């Protein structure tokens, strides 16, 4: 670390992102399907990117959500899907896009009853999730 | 929806199938390919309805209440309350913010939410090592403001933005190295403090986590299982109760309920933070003091990670190595005792190489995003020895790649 590094010091106004611009870019910018940096790269930790670099935009989330709907159908998962969000600015518009696609594709979706933020482990608790006896699959798919 | 600890301009989208743990590559490959195909077709045929309509069609679930009320089944909150452990919890502006206040309220803990502010710029953070804002609870730079207040609490804890990871700060030790806290947590959980767990419950670790865990497991005579990097490898064992604990060196872990039943099948930063308070409540010692005890008993391992350049072809070859490709017989002055390209615990491919000697090891894994491979190394032979292990690891890897 350079001796004049600002690591560990409080963030300054110049370090902060323009949130309104970030959210507008989410809806405004469309990925180039031939640019590998703008494609969906869905690994174990899911898809990551930023609206500013056209790697995390409305089109990515709509397409990925539809792909998850298709995957659930192929696997025979017909239980409810739990969805949560953290406090990153893009988590809320992405959640809205996902809900629009999920509901239109007849997936039962459960959201936080306080409309608040949801830690990851709260979405990952198979045994304490509500169950539906008639469902052939443990209805605990979640994000 | 979360990009974990990553900077404020980032977004992330994860999917966990019904087992509740991270999706395996058979799911993620199909989903990514289908999503890119849809993007190429201008997402025509992706049915959508207006948000106002979608919003009214969803069901409501009490995520917070059901989580918070279940916590006494996994951590001894009564013990923490009765011992009067003074806790400071810093959500780093993330999703755990409302949870910590409720945990304190419902379970009567002496817990202060250090910074309850939510702001999507995360302007209250201290800058990470590269001068970026990053909500990394295992980074001394990102955690600097909490570390500065370490003497205000018996235990201070941080979580990343989606709260699946934990950072533990003690008055005597500051921010604990994640490997050190994992070792202490395992020594506590398997050292007689979970009598309700099955007798054969195993310790799950990734093969790049500290071998201090191996020594703790051996001294407690508990079975330990080494899996490749990634929490998904712990999911089956946490579901059937054969793993009591699963943890990664990147400060992500989970463990069973007191009665041996499943709590979560993904990392849970909140229960690890609460465990950090159960430990002094039970033992009277801070987790960092207990780690010093482990060092006195087992030795003082030094751990390091560096990147080495590799082309795309070299990375592919590294990921597909077999043990026979390793011709070296010694490493940094010791006989090589193990050459692994599959994890010993479950036979799964490492996607790289691990070489062990009596007191040291290295693991080499290709980076998924950059033209480098990562060399993890650890040694019980002094703070300078890992660098020698890493230097010789480069030679071993180069020879193996031909």
C-alpha cells in the first residue's frame, strides 16, 4: 500500500456514486450481445455487474429471470420463490424487473412483508420456510 | 438481489434452488446460456406485466420475524444475555440493519447497532485497500471505523451488504483474521458446547482454509472434511446433518441448530457474529485470546495469497491437472506428502492443485476473470516460509503445465 494511500480513511464526496444516474442507466443502457463483457455471466454467486458498464441492466435481469422460470419448469419446481434485496441502489430496480417477469410467468412469489431489506441467509433456510404438502418439491427456491 | 460486499455502483442477482444453497454449475450454465440467447433476441417473448400489477400479485412473508425468533435454536442467546456481553454490531449500511435492532430487542441483548444508517452511496464507509468503497467485513481498511471503536465493546462485529459474511473485532486483537476465527469457532462448537449434535458430525472446511483447523480437529478427535472452494459443497452435509459446521476462509460459514437440525444451507453472517459473543460468555475469554491459546498448543501458521501470470490455455490446463503431472518430491525443504487435484472430502475436482508437506501446503487455482492463477500457501515454519513455498509452487506448477 502506498504511504499516501487513503485506504482506511473516511470516504469523501468525490468517492460517492451518483445514484440517480446509476438507476437511470439501469433502464436506459442496452447490452451489445456480441460484447462478452456485457453478457450474463451467471456463476455460483449469480450475475454481477454495473448499470454504468452495461453489465447489469433491465435487459439482463428480465432475460435472466425468464431463464430461471424456464429452469424451474424443466426441473419441476412449482413451489413459491422467495425474493429479497440488499441496500445497493440497483437491487431495488432489479427486484422490480424480476417481479414483473416472475408474476407474468405464473411463479408464486413471496416478498418481505415490511418491504425492507433481507439478508442472504434469511433467503436460504430450507427447513424453516413454509411448506405446502401437495407440492412434489420442497417449495423453498429463493434468491 | 445483491452484489455482496462489492462497490455501490454494482448490482448482483443470485438464484438458490429448493435446497436453499448456492446453485450448482449444472443450473447456472443453463440459466446463463438461456439468458444470453434471450438478450440476443431482444428479449422478445419474455412475458412481463406492469410493476403496479405485479406488486399486488405477490405474497408477503415475515422474513425478519421468523429469522430472529428462531435464533435461540442455534446460538445460546440466554448465555450471552446473562453474561452481559456488550456487543457492537455494524451492518456497514447493509441488509442486516433492521435485523440487529430486532435481535437486541427480542432477545434482551446489550447490543448497539453501531451505524444504523442506510444510504446507497455508502458514504459513511472508510475506503478499502484500493481506495474504493467496498462493504468488506474482512478488510481492515473497510472496517477501520469499527476497529477504532473496539474498546467500546466486548465484541464488535461487521457484516457485508447481504450479511452472509462476518467480521469479528475484539478489544485485545482488533479485526480477527477469518482463518483464526474459523479455528476458534470450530474449537468451541466441537469442543463440548453442542451436546445435541450427532456424535459423528463433521467439520467442513474448504481446502484453502487454514490447516490450523486440521490440527484442532485432530486434537478434538473429530472428523474433518476438505471440499473444493465454494459454499455449495457444504449444502448436502448441512441438510442431512452430517456436517456440524461448514466454513470458508473468506469469512463465510454456517452451522447446525443446537439439536443437530439444519439452520441454513448458505453462509450466515449473523449467527457467526452471535457465536463470537457466545464464546466469551461461555469461556470468559475473547476469541482472539482463545486463538493465541491454539497457537501455543499447535503452532503459529502464516498464510499468504499471491497471483501469478497465466494465459487462458495455461489456466485451462491447470484446472484439468492430475496428480501424476506433479513430478516434484520436495517443497520448501520438506518431503511432499500429498498431491491433490480432487478434494479428499468428497472426491470433487479442485479445478487446480494442492500440494502438502508435514508443516506447509500450497494450492494453485486459475482465476475465473483475470489472466492469473492464485497461489494460496500456509506454513507452520515461520512468517517467511510461505513466500518460499509460493516461490517453489510456481516452479512445481510450471513443470506440471509442461
